[in-house]
C-alpha cells in the first residue's frame, strides 16, 4: 500500500476561519482534505479511515499538523486557508530495523471486573503499558530505558452530534527495534491504539543508521 505523508500549516486567520477549537473540529478539517471512500456502514463498523494525524501545536504565528493517509488529498485542499504539502512515503522507508519515534497515544486497559476501558494515568505505568503493547501487538520492541512520556492528560470535548468525548492522551518518545516487519508496517499505516480519529496513533519515525561496528 502506497502512503502519502503531508504537513498542514495553518496561520491564526485560518484557524479562526475554519473554527478549529478542539480535537473534533480539527478532525473535521483534516478529514475534509481527503476523498471520503467509506460508506455509512463502514464508518459505523471497524473499517479504518485511512487517515492519521498528529497536532504539533504552534505559536502566535500558526499551527502545524502532520498527516499520513492511504490516498492523495483533494486538489482543492482547504481553498484559501492553510498550506498543505504532501509527498509519497519512500518505498524503502519501512525497511530499516531501528527508528527514533514519537507518538501521541491513547493509553487504556480493560478493567477485568467491569470490562470497561479505563485510562492508564501515571507516566511510569504508561511507559510500562506502551512497552507491553508494542511487543504484543505492534511489531516492535521499545527501548524501555530510553523511553520518555513527555505529556499525559485527559481531553474532554463534544464530538459528532454533540456527544461528549473523553480521551486520555500521552506523548511517548524513544527508540524502537522492529521485531515483525509485516506487523510493524501495518502499525505505521493504520496507527496504533485507540483515539486515532482524534489525533492519536500516528507513529512519527526517523530511521537510525546501523552501528558500523556492531
């Protein structure tokens, strides 16, 4: 599957004009950039959207959003608002064995008694949860000694139809070693964990050169 990497830059005027005030409004803007390829049944089911994004925040000058999609954006973009630069992900990008990474993740566990999903809140618990999930489900081993959980918070906002949405969110950084190439590729293309519609799950990767003397 060919993938498209894109960077969306929004100045203050664009943020105001597009009414970006919370994760749902940003979701709406990001998804509008790409052709809608799912029908209502697919949206209600488990069919992935094919779109991942990570809000990098900004300053007084504007905002930057990283995007990964399985299809090119619409040619018209956002019209007069924003600047979108996109390019194909290089064919060999996922063929390395080690990467430096950053990801905004939705850390949750299923409670054994209630069977409800509950957030993992403490940073050391998030790090442990992440390493276990990576080894079990995502096709890579995270270097536990070098792992950093730089932010951990809970977002509350209104989603589609004004339904309340609560998402635990943490930013995890470190290095990883690929253990299952096919599963790792799927993790990159589809994202990891929950909350992907609202800016979680995009693995931001930088390949690490092999040690010449290893």
